[in-house]
């Protein structure tokens, strides 16, 4: 059961949106109304966002596949002049199997190759599982903007390797 990390294509969009919706349901459930994360309008908004990201020059969408099945997805982009990890989702059935770490490593390696020294992300404040994952990978609270609405802002200072 080898894991393949590759760049997403438009052919991946349906699977990406399904995985994204499933993953978000695990941490938004009980905090937001179901329509806010899994309703038809939100799924449509998500699909449009992923389609823009796959086609964008300033963004990279990576897919993690295990035996030909999408098990994780990540997106990073340049926003406001800085690098942002905009999405990192793993199918709940694949949690704690190394998928998230492999996607994170692929993003950080790409950043280092292009000279990026810091990255940022926003994580839903009640999502303590994701916060623990990011802390294990070196992310800390952004000292300049620690919070945006219901999300904590984290940053990663990249070393050489």
C-alpha cells in the first residue's frame, strides 16, 4: 500500500470535494450547522474553490493516493505576498497512517526549493486534532495575528531541511 503524492488535475475535482467535505464534517460537526460545511451551497462553493486552485498559477494542489484512491489533499498558495497552506485534509479512515505528514513534507519541500522561509495557515479553533498535528510539524502561533474569527493563525519557520 504505497502512497503517491502528485499534482492534482481537473479530473480529481469530484474526489477532492468529497474528501474535503468528509474531513470538514469531522471537525465542524457540533460547532456549525450541517449546511455550513456539507450543504449543497457549501459543497458547490467548495467545488468552485478547488477548481480555481487547481487552475491557478499562484497555487499548488497536491493529491495523496493510496492504491489509486484519493486519501488526502493539500493546497498552498501565495496570498498577500506570503505563502499560505490553505488546505490540508486527510480522509478520516486514513488518519494516523502518514498521509498528512507526507503531504505536509511535500509542501514544505516545495517551499524550501523556491526559497520560502515562512508559511502561515488558519486552523479552526475547536479542531485540536489538527492543531496537535501542526504543532508536531513545527507550527506555532503567529505572534502578529494570532486569530482571525473562529480560526487560529499559525506560522512555520522553515529551515534548510
